[in-house]
C-alpha cells in the first residue's frame, strides 16, 4: 500500500518502534506521511502524538518531520536532529537518554509499555518471509518480536549486496535464562543473515526508493590531528611496555572529525591487520579496510557520506567479506566489550580536573545528543579514552573545568583524556594526582592558571580534602557561560 495508507494505521497515543541508527536504515516514507496526518489533525485542533523508539538517531525524514509538527510525546534512546533537540530543550517532549545496550532489555521488561507498531526498513523480503536487513540493524530484531503489528518499508535504493553481511543473533534471553554469547572475535558469526517476523503481524508493505541522509564530516583540522598524534604516541608507549601488541585490541570509535583523524593516523602510523568491534562504520573505516589497516569490522550500522555510500556500493562484494552488522544488544554488549578488550575512543563536551566526563549536556541542562553507546564501551573497555579540543567557541569556553556540569562518565570509568594540548593517562592515580596531570597536560594555557588557582585554593579551603571542591565557585564557571557565553575571566 502507499505510505499514506500505512501511516493511517498508526493512531494517537501509540508506541511506535522504528528502525534507524545514526541516519542509516530508517524508514523514509511512512514517518513523513504520518507527520502530514499529524499536522492536519493539529490544524483541526486535535492532538496527535506518539511515543517513538529507535536504535539511535535517525534523520530529518523521521525525527525532523515528527518534531516539527509536535508529533512526539516521548523519544528514546538517542537523537541528533536540530528540530528534535529544540523540542527537548524547550521542554515540549520527554526524552529518555539511555545506554544503547540497555534498550532491548528494558523494552522486554516493559518499561516502555507495549509496542503497538514497528516500522522497519529492509532491503527485501524472501519468499519464505525472512527479511534482508538494511544499512543498520539497531533494535530491529527486538521491535519485530515485540510489536503487535508491523509495517515494512522495502527500499530499492539500498544495495542488494547487503544480503549476507548481517549476523542476527537469536540466542539472547532475560535472567535467569541467559547463556554465554559464543562470540570470541569480532569476525565470528554466531547468528543468521536475516531478520525473522511473524507474517500475521504484517499490516502493510511500502515500497520506497530513497537514500540514507548522512552528511560528510569535515576534514580533520589541526586540533584533531594533534589529538590523534598524542593518542598514537600513547599506543606506541603501551606497545613498548607490553600492554598492547602491534595489532592493538578491537577498536571502538565514536563518530566525528576527531575520531576520523585518529583512524587516519592509524594508517599513517603503519598499523596493519587491526580489528574493530564498534557501533558504526564511517567513511574512515572503509578507507582503513581498503588499505589493509583494518582486517575486519563488526558494528550495528553504517554512517557513511554520499561518497562513502558510493564507494561501498561499488565494492560491496569486497566489504561484505570484511564487515558484519549485528543487533545493538550484541554490538554494545558489556560482557563482549570487556572480554574482547575493546579500546574505546569517544568524544566529550567537557571533563573536570578529576576526570569526570560530560558528553551530553551544555551547562548542565541543555541536551546535545545523548550518551549513545559511549558508556557501554567506556565502563567495560580495556581502555577508555575521551577526546576533545581544549577550548570551544573560538577559545571562549574551556573543555577542562573545575567540576563537570553534568556527569555521564565518572572518574572511575575514565582512563585517558586527550586534547590538542596533550594526553593524561589517569590509570593508577588518586584524585589530586589526576587533577594536576589533567591541568598540566590537557588544559589550554589561557585557562590553566585559573584552574590551578582554583585547585590550590580548594585544596586548602574545601570541606573535604580527598576531592577538593569549592562548590559555588566550581559551578560559577558554567553560570558565566550561561550569562555571557564566555568562560574567560
């Protein structure tokens, strides 16, 4: 049926689970048709809102259009759309930020209520009813199992060569029935290449022909290259001390310019035969696979630019032998991350002098995107690295602060902090030792004297001397940003 006919099957108040992860594999037509219905209802004075669950962020054709018409009552677990972000920060809808590895389990526990409808993009439907997954897997397995009804979008623009690239594991269970997940290396296959669905659940099949909407990241700037250089020097140091080998350990990388600079640096540094156990495959990872730096990559989604998609489609047979896409409850599974010994490399908004990291909120309350999978990997990885330039907004804001305005990753989960100024290895250090190292190695020279002055006075005057803080003054840094947009004295 048409997208409009399918959208009409979704009613106000429903919980709708949709495919999509970092702008890949999301439904393209039904959400836009649904937004048009919502806009008509709102214009007639009737409220039409739904709860929306996905794998992670999607794109303007889903998050954007539904946010603009005020069509979402609840959204989880991750987002990046500007219109949706504004709705959240204006207090117009409830947003639930959650570790990506937890979503499927919490859904099965019933914390989000019943899933009324799932809207899932696929590459194709086989004669026996099996579904060929699209450019992301995310939570699609869970949504298809839990939903009362299912709408399928079959997208002709997704490469048919995706068939066979997926590994959908159906062996997960809730306590006390869990069994070990038999994955010993990123390249292991433990499931099947297809998604299963009860045919009786299908209420609509919609044909589409539209691309994933992903933008290319800007080329790495000087700060990003400096951060990458510090991290590569650190890897060399760890190899020299026998804590890593020449093939490192499975890599997890967040998205963005800094992450891409690090990936590019691995190739320039002569590394070969590496492996990735991560969430997304970016353009940079395709390049590493092509030049032999990466031997294999396991993820749950692509996050490719238009040029990256063209490269993938032109060489899909080559990449299908070297990439596997899994459900995010496997790609982000804490036990697998710990056992495989992943090196987690993620961005941050700010870190405080003791190593607490804020990756989601500006000035403590303004949501940016969400924690995503960074917590899954940071807490459980062999190494947890957080990276960011030392300043933002043209040098007006420090990325190193006395006290983080919001904490997503505590000092206990942060092993390494890197800025363009340098790298601080926090392992084996007590709080005051960490503070001195972070200020010395990572803070920008324009802000370092302020931080050092704060720390010295806090060490004398703080109520407790283990993690010294002058509470009001620490928070005044963020208040100054709120008032003036500037942290400088």
